[in-house]
C-alpha cells in the first residue's frame, strides 16, 4: 500500500514544523523549500491541517504556522485523516453495499485493513519521528538557515 502524495507531503510538512519550529512560527514557503514541496500545494495542505486543528497560522511579520499540540500528541493517523478523511473511507470501506452485485465482495476486508493501517499510523507520533531524525543526524534548521528577504 502506498500513501497518497498529499498524505506524504502533509507528513513531511508537519514533521518539518515539529523538528524545526521550536523557535516560533515557520512559513510554508520555508518548509516547502526544505522538503522540496511546491509551496502553493503545501499551503492547500496546511489549510486542511488547520481545519483539523493540528496547526495554527499566524499572519504578518514573523508569521507562519505552529503546532496546536505537543508533537507527542500528534500521530501520523491524525495527519493522514486531516488531509484524506477517515481511513475507512479512503481505503474503500464505505457503508454496506446496496447493489446485489456487490454482496459477493468481501467488504469486511476493507474495514479490517483500515483498522490495521490506522493502528500502525496511530502508533507513530511526531515526537518519536523527531527523536529518530535527531539520532539519524537529519539536519536541523537553525538561525543561520533562515531566509531573509528585504
């Protein structure tokens, strides 16, 4: 199974915010440059994350996005469901079939799969990703990395 590009970008964007955003709000443009994600698309994704109350935006000078909760309280499931909707729906586990032709299909498989994928995504939070990144020597942005435009 493969996560959609939107989910992958959402995970990368929120990870970057958790890993590099301790000093304050981070602009989507900066996250996009670091993660090699088009800023316009990432902005759309961050709007979905904002509606799901995972990030909060701050306007004006020094503005950008911050997490609404500590990284240990945000799981990959939270992020994926914020941009894709409930896992059961995105994996095809919708309501019981109405059409008799669909009665022979094993619909229970999708609910089981959604549960297992959900459990796996639920078991990984941003804090654990940040610890693994730091242990793996993933470069962390610092004050010298910030981009200044005048």
